[in-house]
């Protein structure tokens, strides 16, 4: 809750900051077109429908928007169409077929022969005795040809036989096929016959063998073997249907890739026929999520999205052979797995999920992107730690040892993906690479292992998001301005000052420039604040403020000044002994103004050689620190002469005038943000201030967001402006 409030506050101050994934699920806008449109150059996108889906207007609208192939979920199966011998019931099948005829959508027929949802009359007598083969074949032929003939104008392909291959493990010598009544009567031949009967009724229909656990290596080999034998025997089989009932932990997309590659050596058509990705590993329809009140956690959604995104990437790769991908049901509400399993891309209210957008908004260029294998340890790693690594393109690669874990997610990812999901590598560790290059600069992150949050033991820790997080550095092309060089360096020292107002010993870090100790010179002071969730370490540790200053001074670009960095919160509960939890309101009250102006500044002025005057005193801050700067500089017009807001909002001439601050009283104003943070506001604010006669500078950091490279660069741009007469 707190995070959301803070995010809102930041957004208010900055306009449209891109919301980070860590601030919770975003609302996904209603699409104007569908998956079928996004995938028009790849394959058809199909769906299994029930009667409600094709009769209720809201559902019809979703079906027509998203899909261009339709399967009847149950209505064309053996038992529903012919519950008793010779007694056909076409009602539901006709309704769905007519819907498709009316809208010009071709159907996948599902399914002609299956051991489940079939009238027992097909293969046994009233006493439960298996029928003679000829009688079974006659029943089968009559059934198959009746239904294929009836719908041949609208059904373009059939799942002729469903689920006839045995599940793993199959012991040596045991049959590779399921020991169904049909198999007991006729052996493998019944499968061949089913295809022949269907082909006879509609020689133009594409005929599929369809099964589940379609990517499990041993079973996919058996499926391949069966179809290969059929081909060799001249059976009219055109394709393999991979049901695609997957889950968030498996199969591995590597196995899916391999299975498709294997199948494509024996058939020209592969369809994913029943796609859903459930949130648990159970098989079948009776699932944990049907029974309990479990909620799908954010990290489970991340795993699900990752499975979907990677699956579609594999399918796009095989677009030459994959020509239809059918979701098993329209929405979670319709799913045979139960709504709590949340297995589809459309939720129970027929609204699309974030994963839907991730599947839809693929970048064809990224599909073929070549990741250069020049990964090197990140500069933020602990001594001797190889991972995380970064390559020259800005990809990050992670490796975590957690042998008993079921899932490992890195919170860093791209475009609201919620992170990078790691996968088990051959050596048993978890590994993964970001889906694309990251923004240059420093990023905080953490790991989520089976739902628990941890730091990456590979990196040093950085206080952000109100906790010590892991951090990674993507080398920036302009990193020279904070590089470590053989030049005179200043010092960063910790000071402790007693704060009466908060009844606490408080801490600050003070940067004194090189040479401070050797002269009697007095220096101007910049009070520089961190952002929300950070602390007094942020600016010199992840911000490299001291190195930026040392370099600027060594290069003669600025006159030296002191920087003071202190903790900018006074009444929230993050620290032991803090008075009380303040929440978002507390963060903005005047407690910090008192600490800063009435306690810290007098302490600094009495313990360091400062020029203790308004015109030689600046306040600046990033994000929340910018908001504090804004509030405090206006409330205490006599204290500071220079103001800086770094991704922390803007000033307007009216509020300055209202605070009695005309262009003579404010020596200079600096406003900045990253180009990915809605930079227009910064540009227009700077211009408005300049037009009103203020000494103002606006700066936009190219290619960065609400992160530290924006603020490092901002300090570098702001420093030369400060304390100029
Ligand atoms: C399921 C339907 O979705 C359910 O409504 C029905 O109760 C059972 O069958 N593999 C298949 C599909 O080939 O036909 C199944 O459909 C799901 C598993």
C-alpha cells in the first residue's frame, strides 16, 4: 500500500513516470485488435468454445476480436454427438458450426476417436464385453463419417484420434500405446482405420493425431514413432496436434522446441490444439486451485507470463510448420481447469492480462537477436563473484545456486515483464539472461525464490526500495565522468549529529573536496538528498557523487564545494527506534525541514569550513528528495540560494513569487529527468522560469528512466552551474 502511495506521489510530482513493475499489477487497456492480428504472418490463433461463448454478446465480441480458428470444446466429441448407437445429437455442434459459418471462421474438428467422452456402445455390448473388431470398426466408420460429412463445409481439419499413446514411464517390452478398449480390440490398427474413414468422408480435410505431454522427451518420441509408422503404412495423417496443457514450471521451452523439431521431420502441419498454462503442476482437471481459496501470487504470474512469452517465441521460430495455435477456452472463467488456476491470457471478466500484452507485443527483430558472448562480471559484484554478468550490448546474465528451488525470478526485466525468470542449467544452477539489453547505468534488483525475496549473493548491497538490495551496473557509454582516475580525491566522512526534534542521533555523509585539509579556505555547500526508499548512502555509493566531483574539479570544470548527504525521512518506521510509521503523508511533513535547517546546517557550519550564507548554500534531491527540496526551499526562502530537482518535479514562477522569491533572490534553479520519464515537463518548466527572468537550466538524460544514471548525469550537469556569482 505504501509503495503504491509513494508511486502516486512521485507520479504527481513528475507527470507520467513509467510505473515500475514492482509497484504492482497495472491495468491493461482494452485491445482494439486481437492475437489473430498480431500473429497474422505466423499462424492462426484459435479457441475452444462452449455454447455461452457463441451466444452471449460480450463473449462473442472477444471471440471475434481475438481468434480466427474455432474448436468446439465438447460439442463434436463422440459421446455428445452420438450418445447411443445411431442416435445423433447435433444441437450444440450445429450451434457452434453455424456461428462459424455466419462469421466465416473455419473450425478445427475435435475429436473423432478418444477413450474418454465416448459412448461405450462404440466398443462393447450391454454386458460390457468388448465387441468383435468388425463390429467396432463398423460403429466407428458410421460415427466418423456421419460427423465429418455433416461439417465438411466448415471444418478444415480434424483431431482424428486423441490420446492413444501411453504415458511415461513405459517399461521395456510394454506397448507404446494406451491400453484402451479400442486398443484391446484392434491394436494399433484402429488408429489407422479412423484416419482412413475420415479421409474417405472428406479427402480435403487435414487429419491430425492429437496428444498431451507432447513435449516430454520419451512420450514425444512415442508420438513420433506412431505417426512415423502410420506414414510408412500409407495412412493419411497430415499433422500432429500438441495439446499444450502446460504449467508455470514446465515443460521447458527447450523440450517444446525439440519436440516440434522432431515432429516436423514426419508431418508438415503442427497445431497447438489446447493451450493453457496452469499455475500448478497437477495433471488432469481436478486441481488444487479448484478446491482451495488460493490466490495466484504476482511471482506465479511472472512465471506464467514467461512460459507464454517463451512458448510463442519457440512457435514463431517454427512458423513454417506450426500453422494454428488454439487456446483451450476463451477466458479463465470458462477454463476446464477452474478459474483459480488462471491459465489463460484473458481473465474471468473477459479482460486481457498483462501476459496477453507480452505475448502480443513481441518484437520480430528480438526473435533473431544475436546475444554477443562477451559477458563479464558486473562492476558491482562482491569480490571474486563471476555472476551477475553484463555483455557489451547491455544484456545481463544471472546465475543462482538454489538446488532445491522450484523457481527463481530476477526482478530486473524489460517492459513491465516483472522480471527475468531463470531456468535450471545443466550444472543444476539457475541461469537466465534478460530478454534484451538493459538501460545503461545502475539498477537495483532482488531474487524471488519460490515466492520468498532474497538478495543475489553475487553482488554488493545497495539501499533502495526500503531495503538493502542487489545491484548491477550496465556500463554507460559516457561512464568516464564518474570513472576512478589517478587524480586528487576528496573524502567522504560520516558525521553524527544529535537531533533534538526527533530525539535521535542522526547520520550524514560529508564530501570534502581534495585539498580541504591543507588550506583555510571556506567552501559553499550542497545539501543533496536521496530518493524514496533510499538513504544517506545512495548518493556517494551508487551515485558516485564524490567521483563525479573529483573528476569535475580535476578537469577544472568547477570550483570545489562540499556536499552533505543525510537521511531524508524523520517519522517513518524503517529504522530501529524511529518514532512511528508515517506512511506517505509523514514523509512530506515538516519534520525533515526542521532536522535539515535547524539542526544539520548549524552543525555543518560549525564543524566544517563553510561559507555559511544563503548564496553559498544549495539544496537538491532526486525523486522524493526533489519534492523535499521543492517544499523546503519555498518554506525557507532565507536558507538556500540554489535549487535542484532531479526527477523530482519542477518549480513555476508563480509559486516562487508567492514565496517572495524573485529572480534576484534565487541564484539558480536546475531541473532534470531521464528521457524515459516524460521530459517535456522539464523542458517547458525550464523555459517558463527563464522567461520569468530566473537563472534556470533544464537537462534531460538521454535513454534513461527513473534510475541512478539519470541522477549521476544530472549532478554532473548541475555542479558547474552552482555557486557562480
Ligand atoms: C475437456 C473439456 O474442456 C471439459 O469440458 C470436459 O469435461 C473434459 O474434456 N484433452 C482434450 C480435451 O483433448 O478434449 C479435453 O477437454 C481436455 C484434455
